[in-house]
């Protein structure tokens, strides 16, 4: 009885099918592993090891590098908004600071609370300056890159020193007092990009990689 020989194209076809199956399996496994960083990317680690949601992440661009708000306490409220010429009259009125019979435009966001709260660095950065202001209390200035700086006014305790290199979400101090707010605990937060003030409430939703 004669043995039937496989035609010449059968073995190459089988090899191709096997290779396709192997590459397909590798692609599926790779895609599964690539989903993990997307979840981790939306979290930040505090000094105590707890994870917190990124407050300032831009929901319309999940691939952007998220910027934190300078606190995580749920008891913090906006006492005075950033003064914006394009806002309506009511919001502009709530963006004026009254001190010694003088109205001044608020150049940041004044946050207040009836309870002390931790103040966090919104991005990686280096402590550039620490000083005391007669009206606004203790001040910490952080440089994030050569074009981007944030300033924290009205701090109570300060847990950093000039020259410290900080990671995003690291505690720089606690809220404190100033002479422009009646609340016991405050934080006045300013953002400067290329020497120009930014509205912090808009800054949180920007892509940090675009602010270099």
C-alpha cells in the first residue's frame, strides 16, 4: 500500500497558522498588561502609603499628566475666587479682597475651612523660597520647572525647607491664618506660568506636560 505524501504547500501553511496563533496570544496578553498603568495613573501615593484619587485630572483627556489640587480635605471651600475679567459681575464681586478700606483683585484662590487641613504640592518641584508676610502669613514658593511656579500663602506649620525636592502630593505644611479672611484655617494659592498668573481652578485641568 502506497503512503500518501503531503503536498508541498501544506506544511508551510501549517507553520503560518501556528505563528499567527502565537502572535495573537502574545498581543492579547500584552494588551491585558497595558491596562494596569491606566488605572494606576489616576492615583497618587501619599507619604503614609495611602492612595488618593487625582482631584485635578482632566476627564476629557485621560492621557494627560494630572495636576493635583493643593489639598484633599472634603471640608475645604472656596472663600474667594480668582478675579477674572471675563466672569460675570457676581463672581467678580466674590473675587475681591477687602482689607483696610481697600478692595483688591484676588490673584489666586483663597480656600478656607473650619478645620485645619494639609496643604500638598500639586506637582513635583523644588522649594524656592519660604518667608513670612505681614498680611498673608507664612509663604512657600515652589518651582516646578523654569516656567512654572506655585505659591502657598497663609500656612500655619511648614514641613519643608528651602532647597527640598518634593514629589507630587507631598505635604508642605498645614493651613493657617491671614488678615484677609475671618476663617480660622486658610490657604491662598497662586499659579504663575511664564510670569503670568493663571486661574488655579483652570490650571488643575491642564496637561502638565504642556506647561514646560
